[in-house]
């Protein structure tokens, strides 16, 4: 099976910053005023500009990128979007998502998953100026400066390969560590996908950082929820109710002096911070003025566990077998 090729991926590097570039020799300082660009202090009659580097890369705020960079004026702020071919884009993604020192087959599995995910999101991007963000909001992208020999090789060895289900690109979710059991997407985002189902994942057990503890004080919870947009003046207790097949928390209730706020587990994790509350796969222990959470895994748990892929590769599985383990019934297709 072959899929049609597509235009370059537009990766949003920076959004809503005061200026882009620098004022050093051979470079431009770009800002915005009233919705038009200001270049080296001079207003120009344009809302956007496209830059291509003579050496094949463009530097934005000290970071180099392949392809071209579009700078866009938005009010008095500027955004920068890197337009780059999918394979060159992946050169900057794979080493930011997993260590370049990992087994080659794990790197190749990541390359296929990242390629599939990027193209799926791109097809859904509509009329936006960009397709994906350069952060964990999409997948982490470091541009040219992130590239390594081993990760570039993994991209090259899987060039054009994507995962499909019934002839369509899959939503190739992945995460750091499942904690021993992957999760179904309907328990995180409310959408059921036949190729992503909760399953035992022994390959993710024992990975560094797979077990963790986090004490969440009620005062900290109130502050973080307020920053997230849920305004509770005083948290009295936090209730965790229901569990999914994988053992993850389903619902969270915030008991405050202004009432009870009910939230999905995923929204609660986003409010507290995904790097603080590493997953919803935990056991809550009541403590003075807060709650102690003892958990496993890192991430939403849907799709491929990156640490699990590493362990599978160490045990001799190839990238096709790794992908087949985490994405049920998918087929590999070529662009």
C-alpha cells in the first residue's frame, strides 16, 4: 500500500514572543507592532516573512533549523513556524523523544510512531499556519542542533513508513512509561480506537523512574487549580474515585469551602502538572494537610511505552514487532 506524499510539516517553534532572532552580525532582530513586522527597528508593510539560510539552516533565537522559517506578526508579538520536510523534521524529533544511545530498533520504532503521529495531526490541522507544536503538546522537536548520527539513521532506515488501520493513518500516541499496563484512549480523551486498547506491559516494569512518590498539599493544589482556571479558595480534601481496567484513576473530586468540583483524571493531571503528577496510575495515602501519591509510569499510558520499546529491543525484538505489540492490528505502509 502507498499513501500520497504531502507538503512540508509546519512546526510551531515559538508563539507570542516579543522578538525573534538576534541583533548580532549577519542576523536580524524581528519584532511586531500593530500586526505588522518590525525588522531591525524598521516597520515593514507585511504581516509575515519567510527566511531561508544560505548554509541550509535558519537560526532562530540561537537554535538552527532545516528548511525555512516563517515569522508572523500577531498584534505586538511574533510567532515562528519552521516549514520542513517530514524526514528532516523527524531528525529533530527522535533524539528529543528518546535517548540516542538506545537500541537501534527502539529508535526505529520511535521514528515510525513519530512520523505517523505528525502526519495524522497535519491532516487535521486545517487552515492553521502550523501543523504541530515543537513541545510535548504535539511531540518534542529540537531542529538541526538536536540531530545525532544514530537517530538520523533510524529515520533513514524507516523512511516513509507509517502505521495504518483499514487504510488510514492511525493516531500513534506514545508515552514514556506505562508502569506495567497501557491505557485505552477512551479513559483519557473519551475516544475509542480499535488499535489502542489497555494491555499488560511487562516490558515497562523496572525501568528507571517507573516508580515514584509525590506529596500534594492542599495549599499547592488550590494554587495550581487556580492557575488552571478552577478557582477554589480553600481545598479541604481530594477524592479519587473509580479505576480503569489498567488500574488508573477515573475521576477526581476537589472538596473546598465553596463546594465540590468534579474533574476527569486527565484534566486533574494537566492542572497539577504532568511532570509533577507523572501518571494517574497511583495509590493515594491520606496525609496531614494533603495527600501522598505513590505511583507507577510516566505519561497518559496510551499507545507505545518508550521505555517498554527499549526493553523489547534489548530482548531482541525488531521495530515491526515492537509497533505490533503496542498498536494492535496495524499495518506498515509507505509514503
